[in-house]
């Protein structure tokens, strides 16, 4: 479904990603691991169209999307739930969700999608008119994911969903992630939390200093001593 | 102006000169076709909006994100261009644009009101409410607020941030065209007046906290009332000073302007 070929990308002329190649098949959960600054968020931003690649290609459902704008990518179904949630603080839960479904493909189905989101996250329905900035971290994460779902994603990219959440909430969110996959969504999971990712993702890539250091099925990676060293930046 | 700053960080110092342009366009339409400003506004609004879009796309957009002072310089330069352009076309003499309602008066009990002022008040109020409703209840309004609160996140939802910025600017200019038509009846106009309007607007917007809609509305009231009462109870020149005095006082004790904790 998604193929990243030899991607080189960065900010202001400085390369962060050097020759990264990643593949995702429909319906998988794939983990993207690595220490801080390994390039995980840059890769996700490149997929979302927020960072223009210096070289390399991105193919989505067989189509070259490398030059498409962020808006066009959302319309194709490539949706990011950003690190730190980034909910709109002075807009209500309802408005945040409505904004999630603002792209042309998702707009007609907005009310139906909202019901689906409430089904998944009943807590959001209770807080419908509350300003997003007043929600707790876990509730904001629910909102951010709900917002991403409103966009009718085909590929959902989650950037550090466990950040700042209590263990209870983390379990809740990741159960939802599993459930979404069961319903057919393809998920790219960027996480610093090694064990959590290995448990929920079937395959993983480990990025180290902008390159894919290790890739493979999660159980293989788990036992690979290189994983820990890549992680600790050694 | 507040909306524009909120979505693109640009303060448009040629604000008043666009008003001025609107007024002169009305004047031109009057001389050419004998159109009353209240009628010619239907022509000036689309024309100015088109002009605004071009200006934004080619002049202002390339500068977004650059140093604030450079943007100020750019719009100040634009202000000069507009002023002198108007001067070249219309000459330097103050001119009047007659209007049907110019000298009509409305009498409510003991209060005498000039009709153009009443119309201006009514239309401005309606526009303000309309703008507020648009921001609150339409997708476009929501995308404006989203871009203001977090442009990166808005882009991730598929909002075309660039388009929102252009449209906000064009919308602003269109509103200025309406303001021009409202202010015109009964006022002699000249090419250099733009600065006056820019300053008043800046005062109101800064007082209101730059992007806080209600704050700006309140700011407008404060400035307007302080000027009106100033000229009534003190002398004319001291009265004109009042808004500035009040502005300085408020900013000294409350630098964030008329905002409160729920807004920024």
C-alpha cells in the first residue's frame, strides 16, 4: 500500500533522513522505532507532505505522491495524528472533530463518522462542548485520534501516542489501535516505547541517525541485540 | 486586521489606504455614472477584493514568516503607493461625494442623529455579527480559527493554509470597501487621509488584544466613546487626544489588552 523508496529529506538543507526505504501492506500495523532525533517525525512529516523530499519517492496505492501537497495527501487518505496531540485549544471537542472531517472526501459523511468516533470514545461525547485545551492528556489523545479518523483515513500515522499518558490510558488507547486495525485500517505507529510497539505491531523498522538500521518481524527484532544499542544511541 | 494577524502574522499598515481607495473608487463611480456610494459599493467590493487577492498573492505572501519589521515596511510602502496613486489620478484637492442621504437627520426624542451615521452603525453592527457567526458556524470560519490556533495541525487536517490566508485578506479588503462607502457620505476626502484610519484601527485592534474578536469590539467602543465624550466635554483638540490617552493608560496596566484568560 505504501512504499517509500530511498527517501532523503531534512530541514533547511540539512539531511535528517538519508536513503530510507519502508514498505507497508494494507491492514498492517507497522512500528517505527528509534531514539530521539533518529528521524521518525521527519519521516511522518514527509509522508504528510509537510517536508519536501530532497530525493527519493513515495508511492501510495501504486501512485506517486511525492510532489503532492498536504491537503492532497489527506484527501487520498494519508492522515497523521501528530506528536503532542496538537488539538485546537480554543475550539470545542465537536469543532475539533468537525475540522478533522473538513477534507472533500470526508465531508459528506461527517455526522456518520462522528457517531463512529463516539462509539469508539464515549468520553468524547460527554465532553462535546468543552474547549479542547481544557481536556486531560488522555482525553486530548482520544480527540486527536478521533480527529484523524474523521478524515476517513486509509493510512493512519500515529506519532508517539503514548507520550505523557498514564499506563491505564496507554492500554486503553492501544486497545483502540488494535481494534482499528481489526476494522481494516493500516497503521504506522511511531513510538519511543519499545515494548509497547513490539507488542502491537507485526513488523518494525528501527531508525538510527536517519537510516533504517534494523527491519523485520517484531519478535525477531525484540531478540536482536542491535535494537537496544540503536535505541540507546550507542 | 485582527483576523489577518491571527492567520498570517501580518499587520497591514496600508489598511487605511485601502479604505481611502474604496472611497475614491466610489467618487470615480459617482463622477462617471452618478452612482450613490451606497449603490456603487456593490461594484467596489468585488473590485477591491480582486485587487486585494492580487496584492496578497504577489506582494505579501512571499514575505510571510519573515521578520515582522520587513512586513511593516512592505505594507507601509504599499500605503505610499496607494496614496500617491490616488493623488496622481484624482488630484490633491479635497472632494465630496454627494449622497442621497447626506444631510438627512433622524430625530429620536431629544437626540438628533445624522442618517449616514445611523446607517454606518447599523451596517457595521450587522457585519460584525455576520463575521462572528461565520467564524463560529461555518467550515471556512472554523478553518480560519484552526489556522490561527495551530497552522501545522490545520495543514495536517487537509486545510489549505495558503488559501485561508488569501481569502482572509480578500475578505478584509472587501469589508474595507464597505467601510469606505459607509464613511463617505458627508465627508470630504483627500488622498492622504489613509493614515488616520490605519491608526484608529491599529489602536482598536491592539487594545482588543490583536486577535480577540470580542476584545476588538470592546476596543472599538472604548475608542469611539472616549473620542466622542472627549470632544463634547473637553475642547475639540483635547477630545481627539482622549482615545490615545485612554489607550496608553489601558496598555500600561494591562499589556495584553482587553483579553481575559480563556483567550490568548
